[in-house]
């Protein structure tokens, strides 16, 4: 049963990986998607592709940085002025930078991860949740990580941001009690996307080793999980959905083929 057809979803970080796959998957189910990220050209290309998909409503493209509170507020105001009610928010934009011990960590990497993964999620949620509460309808899905359930060596600050996403998901659910608005997290293990390329600042060889000999999740697998979560009946609230590749049983317990 398709319960999401005709709804509107905002997907942050839709230029690559999981966000792009979520946008395609939701649009394929008849959801009008509002695509966000910072790279306009990629967003416009994706929007054009989606627009040609049978049954997919015309997407909207909105280029901004989720760390920019003023831009996020303008975005929410614009939607409200246009009478566009957001039913689903997929807080996906996020990143890891570097892989260092805490004692060797770079301040700029910490700021970028905390500002995007934690404050970005908060900025978007603060801007769009009041409308959902006023309509007594809506679903926020945060893309967390298994790094928010277990730490791994040199994962320190990235793990801390994903633990924060888990805590915020749980805490917001307390704030939302008595409403029909739901908040969930989908927490993947290893997914082959541009994530490692970003983490290692474009070092292709290093990024490739992360996925070598591993049948990782595909971004589409995570999008499937997101679609399952938002398609549940209104009385069902998935708090956290943890999804890992079969070869991975913990962040650093992986059966890797040599
Ligand atoms: N890949 C994995 O193994 C894995 C595992 C668990 C969780 N995750 C989580 O999944 C989410 C998506 O990651 P991914 O694997 O799909 O990585 P990805 O391929 O690098 O995609 C990240 C997306 O986030 C966007 N983004 C980054 N900073 C942004 C900002 N400040 N404002 C707006 N958009 C921003 C990027 O777009 P622009 O650069 O164009 O802005 C891009 O579209 C992240 O939250 C990540 O932590 C990933």
C-alpha cells in the first residue's frame, strides 16, 4: 500500500549517495520532492531526470547550506508563503572529515562535522517541524549511522555527531508526544557513496580501500529503508532502523575478501 503518494518531501544532501537515492525512490512513489544541497548543477540534473519519471511530480530545487540558519529560515518561509506543506523531511546532509585520533584532530574538521551533522539537522528540524505540528501531520527521518551506536578507532568526532543524532531523535520524540508527528532515524553501516572521498578530501585510492573486498550497502538499500519508515501507517513510529551489509556485523567487524 502506498501511503506517501501526493505528499511533499524535503531531502537534504540530494546531490549524491543516500540523499540522491532517497529523492529518486520517494519521487518514484509519487512524492513531490524538494531537493537541497550546495551543488546546483547536480541538483538540476537530478530534478530533470525525476521530472521525466512516470508518475513523479515535478521536483523543486533549492540550493543552500544546511549550516546557514538564515538560508534555512528563508527556505521555510518561502515554502509557507507558497502554501507548500512539508510532510516528510529527510535530514540526510552530512559528512565525515579526516580519520585522526582526538589528540591529533583538526579543529576545522570538527567544526564542519558538528555544524553539518548536528546543527544542520537542528536547523532544518527547527524550521520545518512547527508547520508539521500545526497540521498535526509529518515525519522527520534523520540519517544517523551505526557510528551513533558504537564507536570505532579514530571515529571520535564523527561518531559523537551521530550519537547526537540518535539522542536528538529520541529527545524530539518526547517533545512530540501527543501529536501525530513522527521522528525516526535510519542508521546505516557501510554504504558505497562519495562519503569516503569526502572524508579523505578527494584521495580516490584511500577512499576505494574502504570498500575493497566488501559487498557494501548501496545508497538504494538505505533509500528502501527510508521509504519503509515513511510508508508505515500513522499509528506506527519506527524509532531507529539499523541496516548493515551482511558482511558487516559492527562498525569494524567486517568479513573482507582479500
Ligand atoms: N556512506 C556511508 O557509509 C554512511 C554510513 C552511515 C551514515 N551515513 C550518512 O549518510 C548521509 C549521506 O552520506 P552519503 O554516504 O550519501 O555521502 P555523500 O555521497 O558524500 O553525500 C553527502 C551529501 O550531503 C550533502 N551535503 C554535505 N554538506 C552539506 C551542507 N552543509 N549543506 C547541504 N548539503 C550538504 C552533499 O552535497 P553538496 O556537497 O552538493 O552540498 C551530498 O549531497 C550522511 O549524513 C552520512 O553521515 C553514510
